[in-house]
């Protein structure tokens, strides 16, 4: 029996129906997602700093939650942000404002690629968490994320992708020229069809499908 998968459009529909029809708060779903990823990192073993690389969408919001939970558990963690904080919105903005009130270091890169500053942040990292682009992204990552992804791939630290490796098309499994090569991917609710395309495993690494609280009946409705 083939694995259950959710396309880009179906994933959006699950999120929307979870909030509009089932009354689930988006912040709860994001909290469950981020905490689930933190659990998997702890299971994999953390033996040094965790560097969480964030863009400006909900994928970044997951990254902020991951940072908070790792900090809560006593791990050294820092967040690198490729956005201006004012660009953040919705649940991602809420979680960023929460994180700002903690002692977790946040380095704001904005719209710039600063190779020297990035190298200094990655030098001692045990894990790099890719929370740059989510399932909504298509085509080649735009500057500065194209160069950022290449530099992250060149770093010695293990990489974990949140929902999907940035640069990989979730529906087709087609990688862009700048795609994160992850040791592990934590995706939510169900795997994405592109993960089973030939060669996609070179980018996803070990796949973990995490439950974020979306009701089983809701997923079945979307898949029908």
C-alpha cells in the first residue's frame, strides 16, 4: 500500500480546515510542530550548538518554536533570520515576539548574505535546522537564500529540514540548483509526494512524519 501523502494544495487545505471548521488555533498547530521537531533532535542526539536558520513564513515560525523548546531543555541554540522582523506576520510574528523576550540569541541578516558573519555562526554548530522555505515555495530560491543554502550545505554540521528541504519541490521532488541536503527531514501530518521521487532521498535524508494534532477525520476528508 503506497504511503499517505499530501500535496502542496492539500497541506494548505488541512491547515485552513483545521482552523476554520475544527476550531484549532494556528498557534497550537505551530507549537505542536516545533515541539515535535525539538523532540526528534533530542532523540538524534545534540552534542553542541543548534543553529536555526529562518526565513519569514510559517516555516520560520516553526523554527522559533523549536528554538524556544531547545532552550527550555538547556541546549545552546541561536536563531539566524533572513527577514526584517517587521516582515513577519501571523503566528510566525507571535512566536518571534515570544522568542525575543527569552535569552535565545537572534542574528538578523535581513535581505543580505554575509558569508563571514554566517561562517562565524556556523563554525561550532552540531546541528543546522533549515526553516527557510516551506511547502509553498516553488522554483529557485531567490537571493540571498540561494547563496545561504550553498553555504549551509558546505558546513560540517548535520542538517535537519523543517517540513521539507528548502529548494525541493514538495509535489514533484525536483531539486533546485540550491537545495538543502539534510540528514533528516521532519514533515507534518503526512509525507509529501515529492519525497518519493527518484533521488529525493539525497536531500530529505531520514524522513520523520510528525503529528501536529490535525484530526484523522480531517485528513481523510482532504484525501477523499
